[in-house]
C-alpha cells in the first residue's frame, strides 16, 4: 500500500472482513496522516458507490441501502442516512456531522456495498490502490471541511466521482435510440422517389421502388427507437442484477441467469474444516439461487414482453426447459489445475456439490485466493452445463 496514505492496509482489510479493529485503526494516526486517510476513505467511498449504483442513483435504491446498513448498525443509522442521501442532494446535512461520524458512516457504507458485491472484497487491495491514486491527484481538503468538535461552514468535499469503477469496462456501443432523424428526412424520401423517373425500366428501378416503398415514416422510426430504449433499459437491468446469499462465513453472488459472479469468505472461514466449508458454499449458493428465482421473474417477464407476438421465442424457451428437465440427473464436474477442489453443477447450472481435495484448505490457503479458486471452479462447471443448452439453442435458431 502507498505510504502516502497510512492506514490503507487496514482499510483494505476492513473491506474484506468488516472488523471493527480495522475500521478504527486510523485513530492511532497523527493529524496529518489522519487527514490523508480521510481523503483515501472518501475516494474508496466514491468508487464503491459507482460500483453499486452505476450512473443512476434512484432514491428507492438509496433508501434500501440505508435500511440494510442501518439494520446492521442501528447506532449509526442517522449518519449513514445523511451520507447516502447526500448523493442526490442534501449535502448541507453533512456539515452537521463530526469528522468521526462522517468517517464511520463512509466506512459502514463501503462495507455494506462490499457485502453485496463480493468481487469488491476480492479486489479490496486494488480498489484501495485505485482510490489512493485518485486521492493523490485531488486537491487536498482543508482540515476543517468536516466539523471537528464545532460546526463547520460547509460540507466536506470528496475527490471527483469516477465515471466507472476501477474494473475495466467495455465501451458502450451506440444505441439506435440515440440516432437523430434529420429534419429533412421526408424531403429526402420525396426527392428519392421523384428521381425514380430518371431510372430506366428494369431490375434496378424495381429494386429502388421496393426499397423506397418500405421506408418507415418518422412516427414509425420514433416508435422503434422507443422500443429500442425500453429494450436497452431491460437488458441493463438484467445484466447488472446481482442476487446474494450467505451461509455462515460464505457469501455468494449470482447474476440474473444464475451464473456465479462473486464469492467471499469471512474471517471465520479459517475455523471451517473442508466438509463444513464445502457445505457452506453450497448452502450460500442455494440461498442466492432462491432469491434469484424469486426476484428475477419480473426482470425476465419484462424482457420476454419485448419480442414480437408469435416470434417463436416462447417455443425455444419451452424446448430449453424441456431439455433441462429431461437431463435433470446430468452432472458437470470441474477440477482446477491446482487440484484444490471439485465443483459439480446440474443441467441448470446450479451448484450441487463441492469437494476439497487437499488438506484443511481454509487454514492452509490465503482466504482471497481460496475464494477465487472456488468461484472459478464453480463457474467452469456452470459453463460445461451451459454448453449443450447453447448447442441445442443454436440448432433451433438455425432451423427457424
């Protein structure tokens, strides 16, 4: 960790573990070091907020996050609410918080988001390093930005919120909904039709007439763009949805299709034997899957409503469902090259078993490295289960 930001290692440890000792370790720092640490926490706060909310910050999602964090830390519920509601305005309320209240609330929000995005726990060191780089480039905030023991004149300033989380992101492709139809569209169509009289009779004329006869009206194009924007919104919701389940010291996150996207091990995991840890991973996966099955229905019902009636999508989905039901007893197994474990998934990609193949892995393997290997083994088993479904779907689409 950068020496420019003392306490960075403790902050990364807190993101992973949530331990109070890590959260309060900064109190031993001197005044200058403590101010640098505050700037670092603010930058990590901004990164995690972007990771959780993306570009939009709907009030209802902010309130859900407040409720979740305040339920776990009721004594800090008021400060947490002030800090999160300030994301959508209300920064003046921040000035009423002492610097310790602000810092504690930011810590707890960071940890709450990390629990909902286990990949942040895995990447805690990288996230803190990225935040350190941001904080180093930002102007140093005056020590009196937050209230120390007396009220401050204005709310604390945080480094600029990054446009994207530190993880590399693919550039967003242009959307049809963003295309602006020129004001002269109708005139251009009319001019093209008028030009047809200069084309000699024959196949070229027939082809041009056919193309122009199918030119959509401005209203039809606007309706298509509206549907495209609606479809993109639904797709974004499906792609960003995460469903988290926990069992003991294990937390698993699934996406809307049931694929594993994160797995984190708490500090108590070191006390687990191999069988106990394997059972906890399977149980956490099952908990996340039940939540996904319950809450993703609305997402996919919106997605299914975007297709044209009678388009054949429903029949393809029915065939896939039948295929999976017929192969309910099929199992797909993956063992990583390390030989650490063996993950087993059924035809639907649900984790059915996990076995560790070496000694007490929780004690002998770094916690983050262990979580990563388990996640990759489960993901590989899921990919193996998805392969025959994908092949069948390709055949159906080719025959359609």
